[in-house]
C-alpha cells in the first residue's frame, strides 16, 4: 500500500515539474516576442523622430530667426 502511495506522489510531482517547465517555456517565448516587438517599435520611433526633425527644420515656424526675436 505504502509503495503505491509513494509512486503516486512521485508521479504527481513529476507531472507538476513538467507542467512548470512548459509554463516556463511559454513565458520565455512570450518574452522573446515582446523584446522583438520592442526593438521594432524603437526603430519605428527613431524614424518618426527623424521625420519630425526634418519637418521642423524645413518649416519656418520652428526656425529661430533674428526678425522674430527682435519683435519680442
């Protein structure tokens, strides 16, 4: 009887460990996916920043000209 109970306990523990391993694998791949997405967004953000800078330098509104500062 006791041997059977021990065996069942071991089996239960092994199953728990396997389940935890799977959970860990899932979390790891999710973290990887998020990291990848983050890199993509970062570079998109850089492109947008550059684009905005270019627009601002092309627009006279953002240029600090002498005539404007004199008009203060």
